[in-house]
C-alpha cells in the first residue's frame, strides 16, 4: 500500500514536488486494531496551515511524515469485536491507500443512511464547520441576510444552504460561471468574484458574513455589514499561501462604530455538537433539500495535485481522491 | 455667553482653525427648561469622528453648529419644579459657557457624593465605557491577564484599574514617563510604547485586550493573545486622524487559529447599565481604591487647543476645560 508524505515545507503555493509517494510497510493489526483499505481520502484547505511548521491549533506535519487527515475506507481485517470485515469506517489515516488504526479511533458508517464519502463532506467535518459556524458562532436568525464567500466549496456550499433552510437571504461568491450557476440553482444569490466586485453584490447590506476567504472579501463585507453584524471567521483560503503576512482590512475600525462581533473558531472544539448536527442536517441531505457535490480525483498518486488544485478553485463542493474501489 | 462651533471639517489632525469662538444670543428658559452656566466642558476623542461628516452611530456635527457633548454646570435659572438655582447638572450642552436645556435632559449631580467633574470622567461616560467594555463585552475573569492600551487616558485608566480590582493582572501602555509612573503607582504593569515595543511588554501572553488605540498595538496584542482571547474594541485614537484608511493588522488571521472574539461597542447602547456601574464603581472612587486624574485647561477659548491636545497625548486621565467658576 502506498502513501503520500510531506517532502518539503511549501513556500507560497504548494506544488507537487513538496510531496512524495512511497511504498508503505504492510503493518498487521494487533488486538483492538483494524486494517483499513481506504476508498476516499480528503484534501482540505486547513491542511496547508499544518504544512508550515508553525504550531497553531494542531501540531504541524513533520517533513517525511505521512500527511494525516480524514479518510473513508473499509475494514480489511478486524481485531476488534465491534467491527467486521467490510464495514465502512471514517478514520484519520490521511493520504494513504490504507493502514492500521485503533478501533476506538474509527467511526463506523452506515452506507444505507448516506453515501460513505459524505462523512468527509456534507455530513462530516466541512458540514459540521458550516453548521456550528452559523448557529453557535454567528447565531443566525431567520430574515437576516448572510454573505458566504467561497460558497461553492465544501464548507461554503453547506453554509449557504443551511442558512437558506434557516430562513436567511443568502448571497454567495464563487470563482467560475459553473459554480455560480450551481449555486443559483440552489436558491443562492451567487456572483463570480472575478467579474463582480463584492462591494456591488453586497450593496443592499448584510447582517452576517461567513468568511472562508479573507482578504478583499472581508474588507468588502465589513463595508457592507449593518450595525451589530457578525463575522464568522472560518478560514482565509486567499491568504494561506502568502509568504509574508499581508495587511488586514483597511476598514477594521468599523468594528467599533458598527458594534461588530468577529469570531474565529475551529471545528474540532465543537465535536460534542456532532449528534445535533447530524440529527438536523442528515434528513435534509436525504430528502434533497440540502444538495452537495464532490469533485473526485482518482489515484493516490494524484493526491498532491488535488490538494494543489484547492487553491486554484478546481473543486466544486468537496474535493476527494479515490484511492481504492468499494 | 460664548460658544465654540465647527468652522471647517478637519483634514487629518484637527487644528485650532477648524473651530470658531462666537458670542451666543442670551436665550431665556421656557416652561420645563433650565438656564445652565457650565463649569466644565468635556473634550473626548470620539468627537473627532463626528467632525468628518460621515454618519456613524451618531449624526455628524454640521459646519457652523456648536460642538455638542458632555458638560457640567450649575442651574442659573429654573423653570422646572425639580431643579433649583445652584443645582449641579450634567447636560449635553457641549462647548459653550452655558445655555438653555430641557429639564428632562439634565441629570442632577450630588456634589457631596463626588466632585461634579467626575460625571464627565470616571463616574461618567468614560468610566461606564471602561466598565461595560470589561464586563459585558470582554467578560473578564479574575486570574486573567489584560492589556489596556492608552491606559493613562480617561477610559484606559478606569479600565486598567477596574480590571485590577476584579483580580486581573494588568499591563498598560502610555506615551510618557510621567504617565507610566502614575500607572505603576496604581499597580499597573505600565510601559512607554515609545520606548518599549508592545511585543516585548506582552511576551508572557495576554487573555484580553482592551483596545483604545488600534494600529500597531492591536497587531501586537493579536500576536500575544492566547487561544480563546477577546479583544474589546473600544476605540482607535491612533487612526482617527488618518486622511485615508490605513491597512489593518497583518495577523488578523490569528482570529481563526486562536478562536478569538473581537467585539466593538458604543457606550450609548449600554445606558441601562449606568445604575449598576455607579453602584459598583462609585464606592471604589470614594474609598480611593480607584483613582482618577483630570487635566484641566482654562477658558472656553482654549477648548479647541485642549481637543487638539488629546491626539498628542497632552492629557493624563480625563481632559476637561473649565469655562466657569463654581
């Protein structure tokens, strides 16, 4: 089984050469462990931060180590009574074709309830991020107007639709006409940020801003936001590859005059909200009122390219790499 | 009686020539009105924002109008049964030697409870700003470390001391050795920001930042703040005179990784907290556990110079202009 390691810390935008594909030793599961063959591995923007070598909320990846993260696969051999061969599981095995995990670190998935890949997307970390951000951080209310940047991404497309289902007017930005079209079909007032200035798109004013992007979108949102507005600071994909920190928004002082609340959060602090999240969101996914898309790249050898592609907006919805067959 | 009007909208730092001293007509109080002779008039940094002509949370001052704001004086003639000649009152008459006000817009002051000038400072708007900011916005807790910038100002010196009385470790910045010495005598770990980089002074880390200053101090505070920290965005005196907006902090993305909450507020939204504020803070002022200073300039003709001086740090504690005798 093969795996992808961090070969060098990226400088600026990550490149294929920052990663290395290698053969892994064939580990055998011990007591209480599982051998899992991955089917889908996840590439996520937050991983860029872990590649820099700076400790933030999670330890950095070390050069030479496998890039760990979410993965969905099937149990190939079980040494734990709770799992049987063939079970679908979510693990943090990351960028490898498979490997050994402790059974208590694996979450069993019901493939009849939802496609297992959704455990990496709309019903997994990105979906929980959207839901927690809106409800617990932004405290959205029906009738409000929200702006979601990066609205065609894994988190953004969930956030935009959950907000709509909660009775908000939703404006969303994306970076291609295809993405914009998809978002419009979902009832989102979408615009292409490469063609339309956010300032124009937000001219009616907003109450809440769900920030996946940072930079110019944040500045435009601060300008457009109404008094007592909230900024849900989820990410800043436009900035993750900056080699040196760029200046922040020129209008941050509006925070005082408009009495704004800007709040950052990390989804892993909110794992206890997972059951409530699934209880509310899974039915929406099942009945089609919340739609999701996946951009699926094939082959473990293409994991680095898929990851790099996140920063070029190559994905619509959740970016996944299929590394095995189900 | 004389009064000071806005003669021109300041460009950049305000100058004496932006204001005009003129004779006012001798108005007579009607039914339910008072004629008040001011003793102290207040100059406050927030007034700079009202001079720009942009509507923020209060309407802008118009060119040719008297600059209104807090003032303390004595009733010279009363046409309202609740007030007697000689009573001390707080009004919003602003930069004039006196004038007519509706009685229900005047607050009577008890000169035996506290010196009337404190109604413009430690027991007035600046003190309430400090207290509301710390308790309701920052939700400070004993044992935390707070950094207060502009700690020798009217708001800052109240905030620093209230935080200390609430059991916090308090670091404060100021712009002269005299101010630093005063703050140290109050139990504040004070530093002169012109001589010591905030980065150094905050090297141990902080939990809360009470921002009166903006700019470089905000950037340093974001770097030093611990996870789950809060920024109480009260003001940004370093930026009020910018002719064009300057970039914000280069490290604002730390908001996400550190899960920070940055929240702006305007004290006038919190007037309902005034009784609780006075109940807690007035005893501290009386028994000397909370100290205050006033920088008093004499003569209505010197109001513009006193106001301009705020932006040069001419004040220790509350800046007042004495325009009459008590």
